């Protein structure tokens, strides 16, 4: 009995040792700003004026221009901030972007529409790996990249999204 119990415990410990956590730690300079260049598909994390890291990404299925209404497949442009995080995202991990702001809401209402929401920086499920511009307006990076970004970026960090 002792032998089989010991074998089971060792097997469980070895199984857990092989699992890598998606939650990374970061001890570097504070990320004070995120810059997203939609046309170039480059996202930069900055501390002050120093670029700490750059990432490639995919956008919504209609990436040109500023998001105006729910379902348009566009990614917002302008100044926002990271307003939430989702450790249980369907897209591995995700950081929420504060879209829509009051201007976005008013512009959509003027068209008789809703502005939409739920815009995130998130990972990429294997189903979409290698596909171009497949989201509904979010910014999609690789799962390895979102693990790093999730660790580096705090809620409240400013994000500037450029055409």
C-alpha cells in the first residue's frame, strides 16, 4: 500500500511539474503607455519614452478606420486606458480597453446605433493562428505574447491607438 501511494504521489508531482503557468511575473520598469499602430500592426509597451517591447498583432475583420458601431469589425482609434483584465478569457488572457468613451457613445447614438464594446488585447486560439484580421475589433497577439503583456501592464495604463 505504501509503495503504490508513493508512486501515485510522485506521478502527480511530475505531472504538475510539466504544466507551465500562463501567469508570468515581471520585475522590470513600469509600463506607462501602450502605443498601437494599426497600419503597421505594431504594438509597443513604453516606460516613459523608452520602448520596452514590441509585438505584432491581428485586428478586426474590417481594420481600417475608427470603430463606430457594434459589429462593424473595426478597432477603435484614439486615447483609452486598460480598464480590466480577464484571467479566464476564451482567448487565453485578455486586457480590457476602455472603449467606448463618451464621444464614441454620442457618435453611435447620433447614427441611431450602439457603439459596441468588449474591446480587448487578447491571445489567439489555435483555430485562428496564422489568420489575418479575424477579431470583432480586438487586438490579438500570440498566447505567449499576451502572457508577457498581461504580466507587464497594469490596470489604468494609457493606450493610444493610431491608424
